[in-house]
């Protein structure tokens, strides 16, 4: 982490500010690519929802990723950024059929996750090959909000319905060309991945036109010193083993896809914000920040841990603080956190703010969203303007 560069960014662009170091994204991409180099026909689809700024998406395209998208808006932005249709996979959940039809018209890859939507699709577009997202009935992921592969989850097609879909495929009422499973985020246990991977191969055997096996995302990055992370080599080895055990993969030259978000961009991001006050109460010291869960919701929403560094005064005596936001609700960034002596006006930096931070921000409390910059070849380049009041008022209709 380059504190000098972050300070420079704050002085130049103000705060709150998101900063992304593109060299970290590039290194993560290379680690993944190298880890999977012994797997033929391997492709990385970046999960656009984790960080959807167009300059980041274009950077991903330069690196050579495809795109995992979940809304028609993400699909359209991907196309605007120059991704080829067949490199964009649209994996919606519970969207209207109109949206699926729009994706069909844009000729992107479609990955459906309900029997209901598949039946509708087969009525109109039976000759357009699609993938299916299967619910593997596996509980995995860092917390319950990001665990989506269990049997009570709204995601994925229950395995009980697969025979019916295979029957439709046999009768050419639908063409299933891909099998997809995504069980959650922040998965570290290899067993959980392996269990899901095995299911993908089992399901694939039911369908004769399969060309794509999509293993989803969910790779864990460390959030603090000593925190666990997904072991990329073990992951690729376990997929390699399954490929070796299932000759149809090589025989039919199947495409193998991973769709990480956090792994590629999580560690590249820094969120910088100023200390408005250090508020004392008889038993606590609150750091009151020039931000709130409107800009950075992970700690409030998931109780996520993000390392916090006082970049103005990094090496002083540490004190214990509750770090809170300015939203008129309980928006805690961190409780009882030891940070190097914090004074009014200091700039704090939240680490690992690349994934699901800016992309989950909102205008709650009528607050404007931060500017965003990236560090590329040691230069600071703005990639998003700070919003102003017009962003809040635009589109509102004054009827009085
Ligand atoms: N594929 C699908 C179908 C997904 O739903 C997701 C994430 C991914 C791939 C990428 O997962 P990743 O590699 O980033 O873990 N907002 C939460 C994470 C929600 C993930 C939603 N789906 C967080 O901040 O922890």
C-alpha cells in the first residue's frame, strides 16, 4: 500500500474518495490465469456487479476477461465497453421475461435459474442455446447473506427439476449448452468448492449438448493479516482432476469458466475519508467520518471487517475507537478498533474497498456519491466525478 500516493490522491481529488490500483487487479488476474494454465479452454468472466465503473470494465477487457452480468443494464454497459456478445453471460434471478428477451435480442449468453423462465424461453426461442444455473444444495460462503447455494435459497434450479429439463433438451424444446453453479462469496474451504464442482460434472452428463461448465465465483481474499484466502492452485487442481476423470470434457473441448469479482478487484480498492470529529463520551471515543453506509455498506450490512489506517498519522500510539458514519441510522464502520492516534481532519483509509463497495453505494440521506480514481503506471487518473446536488435532483418531478 502506497500511503504517499493515497495522500496525494486525497489532496488532489478530495474525499470521500475511492482509489483503485490497477496493477493489483492485473496481478490478481495473472495469478488466476497462471494457476489455471494447465486447464484447456479456461476463461475468466469478471463479475461486473462487484465494481462496475466502465474504465474498470474496459481494463478487464484489455486483460482478456469476459463478463458475468446480472441485469440488462450490466449487459448493455458490457456491450458499450466493447465486450463481444458471446463473452457476456447474463445470469438473472427473478427478472421479468421482457428482460430475458432483451438479452436474447442482444445475443449474449443467457444462464437461467428457474424452470418457469426456461419454459417461457423454450416457447419462443427453443433453438437459442442457454445455460442453466443449478442449486447444488450446499451451504457455503462467508456469511448467511452471501451463501446462496443451499436448498432454501432463491437461486438456482432445484436438482429435482433437472430430469424434466433434460427431457425438454432431448425433445429439442430447449438447448442446454452450459451448466453453472455459484454457491456464495468468501469461500475458503476447498471441500465446499469441490462438492459444487462434482455436481457440475454430474449434471453435465444429463445433457448431450453441453459446451460450457461455469464454476461461478466466490474466491476468498484476506481481509486482515493472517486471514485465510482461497488457494488458487488447489482450486485448479481439483477442477483438473475432475476434468481428467470425465473424458467428455476434453473430447468435446468444453469451455471452463470462473466468474470472480472479489478476487480480481477487492484488494485493489482503498476508500479514503476524513475525520469530522473525534467525539468523546464517558466510556467511548467515536470517530465520526465524513461518510456513512451510503458510500460503504459492507461493514453495516455484512458485519465485514475492513482494515483501517490513519494515513495522516500512521505510526503513533494506538487507541481504541468506534468508527461511525454520519447517516441518521446506526452505521458502524468498526467497533473497538485500535487505530494510530486519530485527530479531527485526519484521513482514514479502508483497505480492500474494491469489490462491492462503490458498486453498492446509494444516495440515502440525499448524500452525493464519491469521486473515483485509479492508479495506473504511477499516475492518478479520475474515473468518476464526484456527484453534486443535481445528481440527487435529476429526474425528480416537482408537482407544486
Ligand atoms: N457469479 C455469480 C452468479 C454471483 O452471484 C456472484 C456474486 C459472483 C459470481 C461473484 O462472486 P465473488 O467472486 O465476488 O464472491 N455483496 C457481497 C457479495 C455478494 C456476491 C453476489 N454474487 C459482499 O460484499 O460480500
